C-alpha cells in the first residue's frame, strides 16, 4: 500500500486553541451579513449565558471550556423564538460542563427554531444539580447539545464524543427531549459516551 502524505507548509508544529479561565468577553461585532464569529472561550461563555434568538454564529476555532462549571441561559422557550443558527465549521467544543439549576441542561438547555451544523462536542459533562438545590425537583432533561428542543430544529453533522450525559428522565446523547416532534437530524453521531438516568 502506498501513501502520499503532504504537510501543510503553514504548519509551525504547534496547535493552539482557546481554553476557558472563567472570564467572559463581549461578542464580536457581526459582519456585513450579520454573522458573529466566535474564536475564544470567553466569547463562547458569553454566548451560552444569553438568549441566542435571532443570532447567526460561526466558530472560528476549537475551544476548550476546561471542565469549569458554566452558567447557561435556560429560558429559551420564551420570547420571539426567532431562528438561531450555529455553524461550527468543523470545530470542536471541548469539556463543557453546563451548570444546571432548572429542568434542562446541555450546551444549550433549550433550543428553539435552531439550526446547528458542522459541530463537534467532546468531553462534555452534563449533570443535574442536586434535587435539593435545583428549581425543579422532579423532571430533569439532558442532552450534550440541548436538554430540549421546541419549534423546528435541524441538526446536521453534529458529533458528540467521550461525553457524560445524565438526567432524571428524557435523556439523550444529542437532545434530551423533542417537545413538538419537529426535528431533522442528518449525519449526527454519539460515540464513546455515557448516557443515562439515575
């Protein structure tokens, strides 16, 4: 067997990506098409802590959330429900650990009318808060990408790897609960992950 290997002449021997230190940064200014490109962990932390309705986001780099507890926005079922688009552009979000104090948990606890594509999630740790401290003591929906979806959501080429997703009920590697049965999934994979209830 013959192999032909070509090394990118621009590769300098080091691979850099942003790792989260617990800080937050303002989101970059949208380009002329209204697209916001996120390149750093502190920018991603800000996005995940706000309502993404109506936004179009692209990832410009791999990002490591460092396993730090991250407060995530969990009120996505309310508001205008304007479409949200996230294009990972083949990049990976590593080690995200959403801090849940309500009924839903995931990278996005709730997605409404969302399109997510070309995104890799690796090493996510999605766990409910103790029943004595979270707002809802019964149900707890969990997914690496989203705890629940509402409206029309489309997921294309989203891959979850080496992740831990745990909930009380309605748990999935990608999405915990599809609320309105309007979801399209294409070329999505969950592998080498621990998904279950307790």
